[in-house]
C-alpha cells in the first residue's frame, strides 16, 4: 500500500504543456483548439523551420505517452504489483522526457521569432532573450536528470521540480509573446508613417486627399496611444511581479485592435497606388 500512495503524486499535466505551447507567430496563425496549436509555416523564420516539424511531432508523441502513462497508472492502482510499478515508472519517464522536448523546441522557436522581431527597445529585448536562455538551460539540466532517473521517487521529484518552475516558464512565454506583438505594432506604425507621408507628398492637395491623410494621421496617433498605454501597464505589472497568464489575452486584444486597423490602412494605400 505504501507504494501505491507514493506513486499518486506523479501526475503529468497536459494543461501545463498545452497552455504555454499555443505557439503563434503571426496574426493569421490561430490555434484550432486548445490541444492543437496551429502555426502557418510561412510565418516561421529561418532557421526555425527546421525545428517546427520536430516540435509538432513531439507534441503528438507526448499525447500518446501521457495516455499510456494514465493507463499504466490505473493498472498499478488496481494490481499493485512490482511489474505494474515498473511499467508506470517507465511510462512516466517517457512522458516527462517528451514533455521536456516539447518545451525545449517551443522556447527555441520562441527565441528565433522574438530575436527577429523589430520595434522592441534593445535593453528590454536582450533581457527577455536572457530569460528564454535561462529556461532553455533549466530544461537541459532537467533532461539530463530525467535520462538517468530509474525510480519513481526520482521521477516524482523531477516532476515536482518542473511544477515549481511552471509559473516562471509560463510568465516568460507570455511576456515574450506580448513584447513580440508590441514590436509588430510599433513596426507597422513606423511603416504606415513612412508610406503615408510619401504618398501624400506625391498627390494633389485637394480637400478629399487632405481629409484622407488626416484620417490616417488619427489612426497612427490612436495606435501610438494604445501602444504606449499598454506598454505602461505591462511595465507596471512586471515591476509588481504579477503573473502574465491572467492578463495575456487582455494585452493581445488591446494590441490586436490597432494592429489590424494599421494593416487595413496600409492595404488601402497599397490599393490606391496600384
């Protein structure tokens, strides 16, 4: 009976893995459901395209390994034999190793995407890249420990260690995605400023064109105001060491609205020039 009670804490949480692996590079890449992150291949920067297929393969493998672990765990709870204990131990090890691989691939992809995003203050960008590097280092150490683990007690301890770092891992992922979206919005604003100014200089100064340019200017000003307010709220929350998981969607909604409007305006100008 002691062995049965000791094995119970080894609970592998698919919610943890999936919650931070809804990997989105572009505005058009949307997860089809909570368990199936979807990323458009064209939006993935080089050399991350080499990693992405392995990431998806590992994600699918984890689902299978986790299900096999759950089955083995139920069998052990029913039988309580040494053979059943060995089986659940091996299934736990496989699932935890695959989970580690998923997170490693995910943060490699995140680093590739974030490092290539413009419009982010250099100091803030380097600080976030350091945080991602720390997570990758932690995962490397965790993998080495998992590889040599042989008993369910060792695996239980390693699962607990990862759980203790869950909030930090999630926070870094959410922070990076928020900063990436801020960078995308800032880059789009700068692009619209440049394009609209050049177009206005080359057109006849009529009341209609003046009104159109004034409307574009208002769009830019509103986007800059929203970006600055969101950045201020982000920095205030970061200084208060609050978790980003609860406010992530709010940040993305606030940034997506002006981002979409800027993109529509750019498309409108492009049509006028064609």
